[in-house]
C-alpha cells in the first residue's frame, strides 16, 4: 500500500492520519497525531473463526516513557505493567469499538495503541479511539465505522465548550466529558464534573455528538483515499434447528427468572438450561453444537427477561422500572480505623474504609501523563467470593481499576483543599456481595467512610446505575439495575452527584440508536433515585464528624522562613530525624517553608512543634533562656539558646565579683539561666547576662596583669605597645 496522509484542523487543533509506511504486516495500521502527540494504532484480524459464544476482541494500550523523554523508574529501566491510566485508556478504546462488529463475527481481533510521542499538551487517549476505527477500516474489517472519541471541557469564565482541551485548558474547566460513538449513535460516556446540572451535561453531550460527527467525516475522507479491499470473512450462523427446539421454553424461562434472590434465580435458570440440553439434544448434537446451544439458551434468557419488562412492566425481582432496591446503611461500621461505611443495596454490598495520612504519603506516578501524583486514592476490590465463585486473586483486573477510577472521579470535586485539610486520603472499597451496580455502592460507601472519618467534604455524593431495554420503538429505562439487567440489557449508565449536581458519569451502550433524548430521560430518572439514596444516607449520618478519630494522626501546620529550612532538616536530615525519633511525630517539610506535623498523641505533635519553633526562633533582647554551656574560652562561655543559636556570656557576667577563669564557675554541660542583653544588628552575635549568678570563688580573682590583658565586653584582647627601639 502506498503511503496515504490526511491532515485537517477541527475546533482549533491540528490532526493528521497516516498509513502505508509503518507496521505494514498488520491488517491495518494508522499513525494518529494531534499537535505533536503521536500514537500508532494497529489492528490484526485473525483468519480463523473461534468456537466462542462471545466476540474475541483484545485491546492493549502501550505507554512508552521515551514518548516524554524519560527513562522508566525502578531497577529494570523497562516499561512493565501498564499504569492505571494506561489500563483505563485500553478500556476507553475497547468500549466504543466492540459494538461496531456484526453478530456472529468470531474471528479474533487485536488492537494495539502505542504512544510514540506525548507533547505534554495534547492527551493521547481520545485519538486512540479514532485510530482504532481507522486501522480497522483501512484493513477492510467488518467494522461499523467510522467511530470517534472527543473530550469536552468548559471554560468556567466564558461558559464555552472546548473540544479536546489541552492539559492547560482543562485546568480551567469544570467539566471533563469523554464521549465516543459514530455519526448516528453514542456508545460510550465518561465524565467528571464539579457538580454541574443535568441540563448543562446534556448540552455538552449534544455538542459532543456534533463534534464526533465532524471527526467521523474527516476519517471517512481518509478511508476513501486509502480505498481498502474488504476482508473476506463469514459470519457464524447457528443451525436454525437449535432455536426452533429452544423457543418453546420462553414462559418457563420467565418463571425461572422471577426471583428476587440472585443465587436462587441462577440455580433455577441453570437447572432449566441443563434440562433443555438433556431433553432436546442428543449427546452427538451437544458435542457438535456446544457453543451454539449455549448462545441460544443465553438468547432465550435475554428474550424472556426483556419481554417481562417491555410487555408487563415487571422486572425479574418484582420491582417497577423506577424502584430502588432495599437499602442498608451503617456509617462507622468498623472500630479503630479512621473512617468506615457499609452500604448495601439489594444483594450488592460494599464496605468502604478511609485512612488518613501525611501529605507526603500521596501516590507518586511514573507515567507519560503530566500528573505527578494524587493526594486522594480510591481502590476497589472485587474478590471471587462476592459472587459466590472461586478463583485466583492477584493484581487488580481492568474492571476493578475502572470501577475504582469512577468512584474516585465522583468524590474528587467535593474534597477539601490541602490548606483546609492537610491529609493524604485513601479509601478502599471491598465488595462483599455483588449483584450489579457495585461501583455505585462503592461511591456511596466512600462518602460514608469520609464523613465518618471527619473529612470536611463540601457535600455528600450518591450514585445509581441506570439501564435500558430497547425493542424497536419501545424503550424502558430502568433504575438501579442488577447484574442480569446489565448483562442482558442495552445500557449501563452510572450517574453520581450531590444535591447540587453531577460529579461523574459512565455509560456503555449496546443498543444502536441511543439518542441524547434517551439519555436526558435517564439523567432525570437517575436524579430522583440519587436523591432518594442520599436521603437514606443522611438519615444515618447528617454531616461529617466534627473531629477526626482518636486513632487518626492529628496534623498541625506551621510556616517557617525558607532560609531556616536547612537548619530544621540538618546535615543529611540529622536534625529532623532526631526530632521524629525523640517525639514519635511525623514531619513533612515543603519547599515554601510549610511544615506539617502529624501525631496520634497530641503531646508528641506539641513537642515536635516546640522543637522546630525553637530551631527557627531568633532570640530577642529581654528573653530568658535555660541554656547549656557548650563552649568555654578565656573571655567567657558560649551558651546554647536554641538548637541553632548560641550566645556569649562574658567572664564578667558569670558570677558576682571578679573571676580569674571561667572554669572556676562553669563546666561544659552546665545549665544556666541567662537573659539576652544585646543582639548585634549586623553580625547577629548575642550577648548574655547570667541571672542566677553565684558568688565568685575565693582565690579566683585575676591578677592586675591578667585583668589588663583580658578583653572587655565586646572588645578583643589589648595589643602590646610597639617598641621604638630597633
């Protein structure tokens, strides 16, 4: 294939699509560029069909540190597992691409997006989706494209929407809406917002749909230049006999599905499926049509569930479309931890636990993204037992990272600033039971844990997952979907927010024809459900606790002059380490002179604070100190006033009467009460007077010669006269 390039400008930014030079053995490969950020996206479609009852699509997003001119951290100096942001980007590519393949396509498809250059201004993630679409179409794959993805920001001063904002533009935005789809329908939505209204969110979605259409048009022009040859493939079609034998069991399937208990329902449904397989198919047919029979039984289950909702307005657990499952809410569920909350909705149960720490315990990130780290961390765990299954437990899977990121995004807008609450905050949500909407239970549980921990959040957040059943023109929107309705429905639309507005959205769509009008109705229905859930939460805890728990570290913030930082740290950190070891407090020193002191015991924090203030304190005339004698000279003693300041106690001030030698009165290590009598404004030298002077010892008076040669206060020793004789 000859090299084909298409350059264009949309919404004030320049883009470039290129193919025919790189990765030519892939089915399709496109180099996508925005500004100077470049991503190579490849697509490979296998030639063999697989005997799966699902579409085998794999998406990998590869972060290379050379893209930002850095060497990876750690010992290996090689990129290892993807960062959380890299994992989320892979999910972002997968979700709008997967619905674009036809039913029955069972060839494996592998999409790899490799970031070659990151210019520090233009994020690489959104162009990966358009790149994946273009790579598939360039390779002639049976993909219903073009598809594109845009990020929408909103300037808080002008109110104008921004398409694919730079990192700098995003900083002044109260909205981050990432939306993907084709000219005709929306397939994916991700959003974080600072409590914006449903009306503003819909306006942003409408604007985003127009922008997606513009990018799809440009992509179509590029594909027309390439003029690809369509791949030869066959769609897998099951023998129609299978469907004929199974279709008569719809009423029995509906009856098996009609149970509010997930485990009981699964048991009845699986028992019916096994009976159908045994009664309707021979052993040879089961061996020959195994995956097709499984797919047909799944289709029967889907049809029965959807018919109940469309035709009768009933859900499998007996709820109406707008009804929320029973709630069980317990803030402060665990003792001793800094904050906790148990949130249960139906058979979905999340236990969220909050831990407070020093700001220097923030999470540092080593990625190609400009974010260096984060102060608020939310982590979501989904062990096999929460669905009654066995399985291996290890590193978090993509789903766990995605759900944790959603809950984190929902909470971020309502957190206090570092100045208001100088803590690093970690919330871990343990999913103990799951039957749908566990990420929303995690969001609600996290709010409870934060409030129980005494974090002064701006407003509590609740969340709910909405579903959709669409059959032709018949549309039913479901509130608080459970697992079956997510699995067999057409949409999973999660909405989080406060009483004032939306803080986060996430949507995956399997139904073509999903319009902004449908989303508007879903948002309105979700608002009512969020308010209902929030009222139930506030009935158990009305506001954040007035104080943090006794087990949590208490952090006090002080400020010192920047030129004193070195004195507090000491050589090689010796001074600050000594303070921490002596008091048991933790100390975090910032470059601007801000110091955070944390201690569970109040006395430890107070002692550390006094020691630090003592180091930076500048003695003033009239102040009294109990100081240690740290040096003795012929003309006086040096007394330690603060860890970094000594003063001179002249020999004439060490006792009542005249003293021949300082050692007659003082020894190293003695503690004496002294008063500051003078601070030299130029040199900073400090003169002292002893307040608890003893009588001068007998026989200690200096001789006349000693007296004449001894220095007066503030004066050096008298020089001998020069002889006039040769």
